[in-house]
């Protein structure tokens, strides 16, 4: 009888044991939809961790938004060629990472591209003249971004920082750090095309992330990758922010060496351990091309999946093992092929 009662108690305790569940919340931040997903046995703990992430992201947005005149980045730009600007640790860290990636990519990713990029207005469809671009190009040089302890300065007046090619990836990494500090052992953070997953889902599987068809709708994916343990993925494409002027496609991925939109590729996806790097490297590879860009990414442990303007898929060696191709994307009709979207 005692054995039966003991077994009954054990079964009752097991039935009451909380099993891990998935909790998710989305908010509009950093000019995009941010979705934070966590695995936890405790809904209250999950909610607390997610809310802390959103508070952290709002803080980062206030520091790094180049279009906010109150941000630290804007203050650095206003002080260019004049005085040092005292910065918060996150701003300093991001600028250090950006300068290092600029060196790594031979200047094809350059955070000081703001001198040119801020001449474009993608909301109103305005492109600078060739004369304006040529005048601004000498101000694009990451070597002119000076860092000293908690301070930064741009060497020449008129230089401008535009951190748009790295901010979201950095924010994803910071969000993952916050979740781990809150005791979360598994989750997924997604800021538009910048995503990082860690741990696994309750069923033990990884986080399946789709790679968008550049000619499809927002929900159409031509491939997917399962992010296992701790991995990030970022995609840069010329179909996100663009306008057509005089029959020419102007998109936001600029070549820092010419001041013009990069050509040849339709989208570049980079997979690796840091979202800061996947974000910046996807931009760099898009600009510098696969022949130069892929070996640089691979040298740092990152993999590349790219689609050219004709729909041809190219992948780095290990990416072929990681990525599942569902179909080959293709331009859809003469209008799409001509306009590049």
C-alpha cells in the first residue's frame, strides 16, 4: 500500500512540473518590427526578461539613431572636426566594432559613409547630384573616426557617421546578452533582417529562419536555415529601401568608394556567431562582391548566401551544408527585372 501511495505522489508531482513553453512579444522599434521569443517554465520570468530587452533597445535607439538630433551619434556628427564627444559605453563599443570591420573589409563597410548616405532621401525619392557626391566622398574615411576612452571625434568638419549598417545587428546581440542575464537559456531575437537564436526550442530543435525571396512578398522564402545553439543571420537586399528615378534603381546599400548604390547582387545573407558582424558583413559583401567578400567573411567564421540580379544562388562552402534551398528565386516579369525588385 505504501509503495502504491509513493508512486501516486511521484506521478502527481511529475504532472505538476512546469515544462518549458515559448513566450513571444513584438513592438515597433528602430523603424521596424522587433520580435523577442523566449523559452521559459515561468511566464512571469519570461515577461520580465522580454520587457527588459525592449527597454534596452529603446535606450540604444536613443543613442544611435542618426535621424534623432538628440542622439549621441548626431552629437558626434555636429562636433565633427571641432571637439571630442563624451559617449555611453554602448556607443563607444559599436563605433569600435564598426571601425574594426571597416579595416577588415578594406573600407567597403565604412560607418563614415554618412557624408554621402545622408544626402539621399529614400522617403521622398531624392538622390544627390554627381557633383554633390564627388564633393562629399573625401569625407568618407573610417580612419578619421577617432576614439579615446569614452570619447569620439570625427577628424574633419563635415564628416558624418551613419551606423545604419550595423546598429540593428548590435542591438540583437545586446538583446541576447540581456536575456541571458535574466536567466533565459533559449530564445530568438529578430529585428527585421537581423536575427539571432540561442539554445533550442522546447522540443529540442533549433530555430528555423527563412531567407526571403528578393522578388517575392514579405512572407515568401526561397530557403531556410536552422540556427542551432547560438547563431545569427542577417540579410541585406536592394529591395527594402529604394526608389526609381529616370529609370534607374537607387537603393540604400551604397558603395563608400563611389557614393552610388552597389550593383551586381540582389541580396546577401551572412550566417555566424555575432549579429553585429552578420549585419555589417552582409552589407560589405553586397558592396564588394562575392569574389572579394566571401573569403573575408569565411576568414572570420561566417558563411555567405547570395543571389545575383538574375536569380543565381551562390554559397560559401559550409553554407551549402547549413542552408536548405526550397526553390530558385527568379525575376517576376519584365517590370521587376527592369526595376530590380
